């Protein structure tokens, strides 16, 4: 177990290093000049002297490897730099937006679990019958509908047509409903089919048949034994989905004016706020690696038969 954790922590270091090089280089190749963006945002007459002074203060007159080295020294000290536009530390910008994204993530997960678990269980319990047919149709629709189109339809129907829910913003529970459904609906379609497949395979195992032969109740076999084992493939995909959600569902946040990490990243890109973009990308990469590490560790709790050697060789 300890060697497995050490291996994943080493992978985390490699991911951060790769993302830092990739992001920093990409920012330098991106069109536009952040110096001009900063000066123009102040609505002042921009002179060559002003540009040179600001460029020097930001370190842009240094070789690119020196700029990268200075930035990485700050990252190793948990200092992601300062936003060009707001003048705040990037950590403060992220700390302000992360709880907002966590709210939306929690809402999307509630929708996903509320739909996928009963639908997946019913589809596996009655394969080929009407609950399974409903699950197939739902999975097809959920996999085919783009999230931005679903969001637009929800806004049109429930915000403008019937005026049941607000069309955007945050501050109340009602404002979370439409974006949560938009994110959770497409996820539910995937996880319902994953859970169905896992349950059907598990319910055909010998130990389940033996339990039935001993007179164990069906609900006990389903929820206490089969469901637990069927969660393993679900949890594998769940780690990736949760990482992307926490990183900020950009399209949905922009569509519903949700001021989370995704909208922060878009604003930073438009204003060429390089420290914020680089901090966002690093945070997203670290979240994905850490969450997948926690998911891998959860396998041992879900199914004790899994040993460390099997996980590493797989």
C-alpha cells in the first residue's frame, strides 16, 4: 500500500512538472500582449516607456527559462503569483471561486446519483424488460445531447417559458437547479449503464447463486454484495468525472453565469491573465491525480479481495 502511494505521489510530481512546462510555454506562444491588456484596462494613454517599465516589472525582459524558473520557485513555495488584472494573489482568486464550483459539483452529483443508481439497479434487476428499455433510451438520449444544448433548452423552458427557475447567477438553491441538472443529466446516462453492466456481471457470479441457494433474500444480495462489487468500474470513471467537475465545467458555468473556476479561467484567457491561467491548469491537474489516487485507495474498502499487486499490474 505504501509503495503504491509513493508511486502515485511521484506521478503527481511528474504531472505538475509537465503541466507547468506545457502551460508556461503555451502562454508565451499565445497571441496578444498581456502588457497592453493590463495598460488598456486602466484606460490610460499607453507610451513605449510605460510598456517597457511594466514589462520589466513583470520580468518579461528576462529570458524565458529565467521566467519559468522564477515561477516554478514560487510554485514550490505554494505561491502561484499575482493576477495581472485584479492584483490579488492567484491563490486568493482560486479560493474565492473554488467553493462556488464545489456547490455546483455537489448539485450535479446529487442529480447523477439520484437518476443513475435507481435506473441502473432496475435495469440490471429486470434485464430486457421495460425498466431496462427505459434505461437504454435514457442512456441514448443522455449520451447524444450536448450539455450546452440541454442547458439552453432548460433555460428556455423553465426560466423564460414558465418562469419557474432563474436563468442564471447564484445565491439561492433555485439558481443551482438548472445548472446541476445540465451537468448531472449527461453523467447519469453514463453511470446508469456502467452500474447496470457491473450488476449484471456480479449477479451472475457463483457466490451470488450460492447465496440464493441458501435462501438469502434478493435485496440483501443485491445491495450488500452485488452493488458493492459493481461499484469498482463505476468508481474508476467517477474519479475522472469528479476531477473535471471540480476543475470547472466551463460551458455550463458560462451559460448560467455561475462564477466558479471555469468562468474564472475564461475571463483570465480573454484578459491574458497568465498567472491565473497557469494556476488554474496546475490546480486541475493536481485535482485529477489526487482524486484518482483516492479512488484507487477506495477499491480496498469497496472490495477487500483486491490486493495491491493486482492493482499495480493492472
